[in-house]
């Protein structure tokens, strides 16, 4: 009895990998075995960096809040301590945006907590 192979599914699987490797350089974009390795590695990086993105943005927000707070004679830790003491319910993302784009509003918050 002849061997039955589902070439339609096999080709679709290979095409999916080649499509995901679009834009890669050299044989990484058109040789299935090499493209498969490159795509798998890319997916590992993507998974890892979805987590790192959150860390990076939090660090950026902290730097911006720190810069804004120091303009008003406070350090970041003093500022955040007073924010929590006074029950101001603004997260770091919003505070960073205010410090950067609306300094008057940020100054009002600093004056409120001092």
C-alpha cells in the first residue's frame, strides 16, 4: 500500500514560515530550514521583549517624574511618598505625561502635596 502524505498541509506549513520570515536577509527569507530557525528565534525575542517593554516604560516614567519633581525641589522618592500619603490616585504613566506635557498641572499636584 502506498504511503499517504498530506502535501497540501505540509506546503501550507512551510508557506506560513516563509511568510513570517518576510523581510529577513539572505537565505533566512527563502530557505525553509533556515527560515524556520530564524522565525523561532524571532518569536522567542518577541515573547521576552513583550515583558521587557513594560519594565522599560516604567523606568522612562520614573525618569520623567523625577525630572519634573526636581524642578520643584523634591526627589522622586520624596514626591512619590507624599503622593501616597495624600491619597492622590494617579499612576506613574499619567504623572509622567503631566510632568512632560503639562508642567502647570504637574506644579499644581506638587503644590497640593507639599
